[in-house]
């Protein structure tokens, strides 16, 4: 009905021992105007859920996934882990401090039913969030001054809520069995395997690189495919990028239920826009990936727009316009960084051009785009993890077949270039901020180095490490410019540069540039006088970072 974009639900501990169940719905403009329809749907679903006995198969699914999450935990930040364990010391006996969050030891239907009884109108708070309520808000919270209004449910709404929650017949079906749950968790032998990815297939459709896991004892894998296309009008014009963005949004709305089931099974699919093609990615448990990838690629191929999509198209178009306009109100350093990349990469499209093209786009334009979309492709694949070589070949062959695109000759793949800055050339790009209340200025100084060899690339990394702490100390502590002060090497399409970034309310970008120049003069002298032991210390620091396991 075009009432909502997204929905999420789950428990939340407000204070120690006090929990809430929260349902968040991201509303469309229509959904905000007709929010009672959304409430009706939510309450009717709760009604449908609670008219049945709790199903043990749902419990078993959750138990399986939490067991897997515990057995195959990924690396965590030590501080976050320590902090969380400290909290768990208040919740669990000593022997369960680490495992307590993952313990699903028995299915108890009566206790679940008792919890469901708390999902009642008497326990219900409803919060509507929108800027349009600002004029009606008559109170302000003390910390941030956020305006709000509180009111009791009127008698009519309360009556409807009770009817929807308790009196209506079952209106919705509960989720079906998740077909993507991993069943085979065997880890392949890691003996005698190549250290690096190897090319195992190349044909007219693309090339496949593969590496079987030889380090991590876990049943996970990851595949990434870059689908190179020759549609220059799509990837280098505002109109093409807008059409592609809205086609992808409509595709994922169509794919939403399947995507949700996949994510519940520990799979993370993606379909991103590259410089001249699509980036298809899937990661998760390898057995789950084998069940999922045919559905993903077949749906990409078979998805087709119909007149039923027109209302959703208008809602997604409006959402995109809001996001684009809001990006022009981002923090100055974010806008400066984005503008710098936009200027250096050719061809490129500005946010302002994307806004204009989105405003003009019609549903008929998008249907015309779809008719010429996904015709030719040359794909570059990398598959790593707990797969065999034969399984990787099967994924490549079945995916290229189900995508159904004609082979694209490699010489037709478009080239995206980086602007070459001539020696001693200075290019200045100015950007005015639209937010009238923004007090900060920002500058990104980009120094282009070129296409470095391996040794030069490592020296640039050492330079970044040597300059990082003095940069903060000089510009933040000594000059008091602000907290957002950094320097770092950057790579755009294989071209290396070095960036100095500062955001500050102290002065204009020209003033900040003078401070950066002064710092670089100090650093030149400091590097000239650097002792070999300090250089070696920076090298060892980078080696430690690179050798650290992900």
C-alpha cells in the first residue's frame, strides 16, 4: 500500500532488568498521513502471531544461528569485548559470563506465551517522529532541546487498537521455513594449498580467481563479482546513474523477503554500483551460499517492472531526493572529501546533477531503461573460503548462465581515468556550504604522487605513519584548529596521492591552508633529521598492522 520503506523489531534493555519490545517502521509520506493503517497492520500481525502456539521450529532456527555465531565468532575490538563481559558479570553466574548471551537451552512454550501477553494495548507507547510536528510540539527535553508533545490515546484510537489486537481474525501468515540455513558445517582440509588466489578459468564470459581457505578453521566463504558493462550512458551520466539507483531500489524491494531470510541465515548479499559495472557480492556460511546464490542471480535476471511498481517508484524517488539533498548538509569535511574525489575522477557526476536528474525521472523512463539494461557483460570473479575448486567453477558457470548476458569483448570495457595534476600545478576548487547554521570550514589538500611501484607505495605508507601523530599534535594541539585533523595516503584508480584534511571553526579554508603549509615545512625539516631507528620503528609498525589477521 506504499505506507512504509522498512520495518525492524526486537527487544531492548532500557535499564538493568527492564526490557522493552520495540517495533520501528520507516514511513513514506503516505504512511505518515495514514499512520493508523500502519498501527492496524502491526496490531493485526501481533494478533496473528499470538493466536497460534509458539512454534518450536522458530526456536530451533534461532538456536542454530546463535550456536554458529558463538562457535565461529569473528575478531572483536578488545575494549568492546571487555566492556561487554563486565556487563555480563552482573547478569550471569561466573561459568556463563562468556556463553550466556548465546545460551538457548530449552524450548518453553508457556514462558513464551506469558511474554506475548505483555504485547498489549495497556503496555503500548506510540512515538511518531517527523519534522512536520515541530509547530505542535509544546515541550523540550533538557539535554538537547528536542521538541516533543505527549498525549493519551483518544477513546476512538484506543478502541481500534483493542479491536485490532484482540478481536480480528487471523490476518497474516507467519514466516515459512528458512531454506538458506546451513546444514553442512564441515571445514575442508587446509593442507598443501596455494598461498595466494589463482586464476582457474577464463573464457568469453569472464575470469575466475579462486583461493581455498588455508588459515581459518571455519565454514565460511566470500565471493565477489565485478560485472563490467559497456553502458557508458549508465555509469557516466547523471540520468543513467539515477535510473540504475532506482532500478536497484525497486529490485531490493522485490527481493526484500528473500534478502531477510538470507540475512537470518548469516548471508550478506550486496549489489553495488561500480565505476563501469555492478559489484555482486555474497559472504557467509559456504553451505548457505550454495543454497542462496542461484536465487540471487536468477532474480536479478528475471526482475521486471510492472505498473504495480509505479507507486513504490514515486515513494523511492522521493526518498532518494531527500537523501541527496541531505548530503549537501553533511559536515564540511565530508563534503570537501566527496568534492575532491568527484573532481579528480573522470567522468564523474555531482550531487547537484543527481538531484536534477532524479527530479526529472519518470516511471516510463525507468521502464525504457530496463529494456536495454543487463545486455552484455564481462565478469571478474574472486571466490575465497571453504569451497573446493570444483564448487567455485560451478558457482561461476551457473551464475553467468542464470544472469543470461551476452559476452562483452574486453576491449569494449570503458576506462575511468584520474585527472593528472601537472608538476608545480595548483588547482583550487571552492565549495559553498548550504547550511546557514554551519560554523565550520574545511579543506582537503591533495598532493598527487602518481602511479607508484611497490617500493614507492610502501614508502608512502611509512610517510603517512610518520606524519600522523605530528599532524594531530601540531594542527590540533598547538594551533587549536579542532578535532577533525588528519593526513593519509589515498589511491584513486591506482593513482596515489597524499591528503591533508582539516575541519575547523577557527578560520576560513585559506587560513587552514596556511596552517597546513606551515606544518609541512616543519615536517620536511623533521624528516631530513630523522634517525634511522625512528624510520625502522615506523616500518615495523606498518608490518605489524599488515600481518595482523582480520
